[in-house]
């Protein structure tokens, strides 16, 4: 594991106190684990994220740094860039298969992610976005109605969706979408 030695780890600390996504109870820090994250240039660094245990049901969670999309190895800014403008040649140093996977992932997930944002907005008693069915708009434009379309929009939707326990692994996305309907 040479990359552990060659790249300095830095610690991620979240100032916010987030209740557990499963039970809404207190999360206790029980340790940490390393996670590799790759930037636009293809360089990797190692993040140290804290392992947390729910004091309600004892399930394990991991702290989520702002720049991380769950289950993805690249920084969220890279993925955002590629899925925002799928037609444009990418500046991200990743192979074609990876870029294609991100585009397909976003295409498959966008309806579900929009549904999550709507349900969070309703839960927070914010008016759902008016006329969300404007079909001429791209998914990322529609997401922009909730979190703004300035850069960083992907990072801005990840955290609330994860904290609401709505983030799903792509493999399960379609199943979950079915269940929520
Ligand atoms: Zn729990």
C-alpha cells in the first residue's frame, strides 16, 4: 500500500452535529478509517474519516467530507464537471470507462435525486419548486432550482440526501425509487 506512505493524510472534521440518519439519535465517534480520493489531475490523497456509531440502533456510519460522493473515488467537483456538460471533452484525468460510468450513473439517478430534494424541501416546510416538470431542462438545471447551479451543486445535494438516509448505491437505486413511489 505505497500510496498510504507517499501521500499525506489529512483529517476531516465536521463542526456540525448531525443526528444519526437512521434514528435521529446521537452519533458517537468510535474510530476512523482511511479513504483515497482522486482529484481532477488524477493525483490521489488520503482522507481520514471518522467512524460513527448510532446510539439508538448501533449501526455504523462514516463522516462525509464535503468533497466526497459516497461510493465514488474521485472528488465530487470532477464528477460534477463531467455530468454537467456530458458533451464537452473532459479535463478530468480519468479513463473513458470511468467518465461513461459517471454519466450513466447521473442519468439513472437524477430522477431519484430530484425526488429526494423535493421530499427534503417538503419535510423542511419549504415550498417545493414550482413547475418542476419543465422537460426541456436538464437534470442538473432542475437540481439547480433547489441548491443553485453554481459550481459545487453536486456537493450541496449529497450532504442533505445522505443525512436524510436517502442516498442509495447505484445498484439499488431503481429498487429504492420503486419503493418510494
Ligand atoms: Zn440508528
